[in-house]
């Protein structure tokens, strides 16, 4: 003879199981959210690299510490890069006196004479570097898409990466915050 528990015990057990499932699901969601928050808010150090300017002068990422730095990977053959460049110039001019440095890194496939011509005819006011072997692009996570721009804080940590043209109002807010901090 089978013994069946009273119906109210079955209902309580089912309800308790549902509550446990909800509780475990809630804990899992919180754990995932916490992991995402900390992975996104943890600042990744910018790579230690040596840039070579169009004039052949070398400078390092260490020499830029203490400043907020934008590193923009671009190419003269990239329509979006060319479109955003005037606004990048305006952004640099707006914040350079507050400690912003800007390095426009030409991609390895960009002929140096094209880069030089573009920089000279547009009077680019910031540092322009060549990356003939693609070593800088590799150091920054193997950049392939242009434009890709990194914003680096005064301590040398990457605080934002933009792939494509940034929303300039948001970029300016980020720069205001980074430049205002110690």
C-alpha cells in the first residue's frame, strides 16, 4: 500500500523548491553582475611602448604618465578616421592646456609618405607616430579596426576604448573627469 503525503505538504515542498530555485537564480544573477562590474571597472594598465614620431623622435608611454593620453589608431585610407580627425583636433585643442596628450598612430599598412602628407596639410597639432611593423597595434590588444581610440588616465591605466568614431559629448565628459582627477 502506497503512502501519499497530505496535499498541503506536497504544496509546501513545491513552493519551497520554487523559492530555492528563485533564490539560487538571484544569487547567480548577482554574482554575474558583480563580476561584470568589477571586470569593467578594473582599470587595465596601458602597455609600455615606445612611439616613433614622424620626425623620427622616440617617446615612451612612461614619458606620458601624469597626463591623460588619447592613443588613436587610424589610417589615411579610413573614411571614418578622416571624418573624425577634425573633431579630434578640436578635442585636443580644448584640453591640451589641462594636460591632455594625443598620439595618432598610423597603421602599419599606411604608407609613411601619405601619413606625413596628411599630418602636414592638416597641420595636426598633436604627436603622430608610425607603426611600420604593427608592434604598437599588437601591444594594444592587436588593433585591426580603425579608428580605435584608447583613453589613458594620469596613472597610465586604460579607462576607455572606442572602436569607431566616439560620441564626442561623452568623450568630453570622460576627459573632464579624468583631467580633473589627481
